[in-house]
C-alpha cells in the first residue's frame, strides 16, 4: 500500500469521525515520520461501536471484501479491494477512560488507553498511532517475520527501547 493510499484511507476514516489508530508497519513508520519499507496493508485499531462508520468509509473506497487470513477472529480480520489494498482491522471496547479490552472474554486481553496514544505522520498527515512501547509489545507473542524485525529494530533505535531477543534473531 502506497503512502498516498494510506494517507487517503486515514483521512477518509477520520473525516467520518471514526477514532481510528494506525498500527502495524504503518504505525511504526508513522512514529518514525517516514516510510522505511513497502507495506502490504494498513492496520487500524477501532472502537467496536464505530465499526459501522468505518465499514461505510472503507466500502466507499472499494475495500469491501473479507480476506480470510489464518488466525482471523471476530475482533481481528482483513478486508481488501480485490486487488492490492488491504486493511487489517483490530476492534476493541473501552472498559473505562484508561483501560480497553481486545478480544473475547476468554481469550482477550486488557491494555491501557495510552497504548494507542502515540502520534506520528504518514506522508505529512498527522495520525494517531500505537505508542512506541506498545507497538513493541504488540509485536511479541508470535513468530516475527522479517518485516517485524525490521520495524522493531528501527523503533527501538529511535526511541531507546530494548529489542526483545525474539525480535533480534535472524536480522
């Protein structure tokens, strides 16, 4: 997904009043203030009660097909346009002003609102994104890909964070 396309989608969603937060690789690049690699998708964290507005905006942009992906769950799944634009959705529910819940009651996890309180820019557009420490935490708990290692290495270098051993191997 190009920087122009990512910027356009963030703008469309924001203009609809959706309180979206950019995550994943674009979230890291937003924190860094520059595109450091190619991206196959754009991750959005969105309050579950704003899903309808988000979907309306994505469908208006032609992103209207579910893309079955290993590990999909009702709170995390991918949409695409039938070509090259993919959006990875992560739905959460506020428990309070300071605490949010992601996932089911059995499998889910709770995290602080500050996890999604980072700010950065995509193509000069200021965006809300994962905070640096939480971007690092969200990239643990699964087998990292080369792109994950790349992103986390740059994130740790820029923000003075310690790279976990699981993300340092194979670089």
